[in-house]
C-alpha cells in the first residue's frame, strides 16, 4: 500500500472514531444531565437553580440536607420507599422463577402445540398495559386483593419479555449437557435446577435487574390497585408531588425524585456490565 493510501486509511479510521465518540458523549450527556440537574436543584439555595441565571453546580449543602430531612420526615414517603423495595424484589424473584422454568421447557423440550403456546405467550409483548389494566383490576378486586402485595405483584409476574429473553438464552445451552446429566440418572427437575439455572446465570441476573427496574418505575398498575396511601409504591408517591394543586417547592419535588432514583442508579452502576453481557449473549443466540 502506498504512503498516500496508508494516510488516507488512518484518516478515515480517525474520523469514524471521532464520530463514535461524539455520539457516545452526546448520549451520555442526555442520560446524565437530568440526574445532575436534580442534584443541583436539591443542593442549591431556594430558587437559585431556577433563576434567570442559574448556576450549574450545587451552592448550598445545608439547603440540600434540609430538603432531604423534609421529604424523609414524611412517614408515607418512607413507607412508599419500603413498599417499592418489597414489590420490586418480590416481582423480580417470581418472574425469574416462572420465566426460567417455562423457558427451560420451550427451549429444550418438544411437546404438543409448543410453538403455538409460545406464540400466544409472546403476544403479550404486543398488548399495551392500558388495554388489560381494567379487566385485570376487576379480577384483583373480585379476589379482595386491592391494597395488598399479591394484588400488585402477581399480575406482573407473567412477563412475556422475560420468557422470550430467557428462552433465547437457554437455547444456547448445549443439549449434550442435559443428555449427559440424564445418563447419570438426573431427573427432569434436577437437570433444570442443577444444570440449566447455573449455566444461564448471566441471563437470569440480567433479566432480574431489568424486571426490578421496570417494577420500581411502574406507575399505572399500582395506582389502579393501591387505593390506600399506605400501600403506594414510591412511583405513585413521587407523582403526588407533581400533581396539579400540590403546593410543594421545586426543591422538595426534586428531592423526592432524586431519592426515588437512587436504587435504579445504584443497580445500574453495580450491574451494568452483567446486563450488557447478558443482552449480548442472548442476541448472539437469537
């Protein structure tokens, strides 16, 4: 290759790299600026962050501590935070249990109408929540489950997304592992529990984290089922700060939003590599 061609190739690679980096930085700013702005409003003097010439950095630690104390002193806010931890954790665990068992069957076993049943299950991906929320709420109400853990959690455990993700992930597990275990005398459940689940660990962690985050941010379904303030999750409680007629200072509203976002941020920071790895593996096998 001539010297001119070599320089041209290096230049083209450099431009492509620069474009990718610019695109990545823009996306990073889009994701981080709202979080930083919440933090800035909370830890600033009252009204300074929303003035005509706002500062882009916090100016008052004491003001932020006062706002945090004001929000956390609301007993229902703390109860809502604990409710969300309970709802989200229970939902994630039950989704993992049901979806992993179903995915194991769909991925590695033939039974009558397997493809039809799988297709019907995946139809749930095409149904928006607004379509099924009223009939589901009527069923929950008829069972006497309003304002209860099971009323909020159980309808969310049938996750078509989790089923699809884990089915595609488990299809990457070689059948030879199951056949070898069967030759050694392992039963159907033992193969699922001792072979399929440990091998699919990354996929299970990925879907568990995603379901936890989805459940934590869920708003419409808890709002319909929870009619008592003591049963509200954090998403419904924080929405009350933004409601028309709610006379809360902007700093208090932002403080409530910031506190509610902490678990999601922590989950992302701790487990983002596992999520990326799990999604990549399922995409390759799909």
